[in-house]
């Protein structure tokens, strides 16, 4: 018996790049337990990765200008949404990957924990003042967002690895 998705509206079959859903050529994602097609997803490559990085770079300055408290609130909302949809996300993960449902549920909670932790850390992006080796001087460290990166994550923990990589950067204003 195939695992039925509780909320298929959560399943996306295109990629969001610069506010546009994109991806024409598709490839099937098969349920490894049944061989059934879970979804057709777009084939994305280096060109689409470059477009995504350019779109993120366009969004970088406004995001970096947000107050740390504002970024923390947005990340907290992300955590809340993950947890509100934990079962649906776990079912999607199990259907596309074959991971036991109990492990998928655990991974979704684990993924959310990175977002929750970094939402709180976003409020504590402090600089430092340190003694200088020179008289009458101080060294001041000011932490600032530095920009955008593209992250490649392994397939075996898809939810946890993306939140582990993205939430600290977002919390820091990147």
C-alpha cells in the first residue's frame, strides 16, 4: 500500500527563483518502496543555480538592513510553519526518499530545531571590544552580513541539512 500524502498542496513541483515558479523539463521522483511517481520535478542545473544566486543577491541588502529582532521573528515564523506541517512534510519525505515515517518525523523536528536555535541567536549578533597590543588603542570587532552563497546538501537528510546551512546565514543577515 502506497503512503498517501496528507496535504498534497505542500508538494511543490517547480522551483521558486526571484519570485517566479520555474522549471519546464521535468524528471520523475519515484517512491522507492512502490516505484510509483511521487511528483515530476524540474531539472535544474548551473544556469538556474546562477539565477537563484543573482536573485538572492538582489534580496541581500534589504534583508541585511532588517533589525536582528525582525530577522529573528521571521525565522521563528519559519520554525512555527515547519512544526505546524511536520506530519505533511514527513510524509512527503518518506514518499520521495523511502525513509521510515518515524525517521522522517524526527528529521523534520530536527530540521526545525536549527531554525529555532538560529532565530534566537539572530538576536545576539554582538561585536566585541578587545585589548590591543598598542597603548591607548582598542580592537573593535563589528559583525556584518557578508553576502550570498549557494549551498549543496546531501540527499540523505534533505530537511535538516538545508536548515542547518541556511538558518545561521539568514540569522546573520546574509
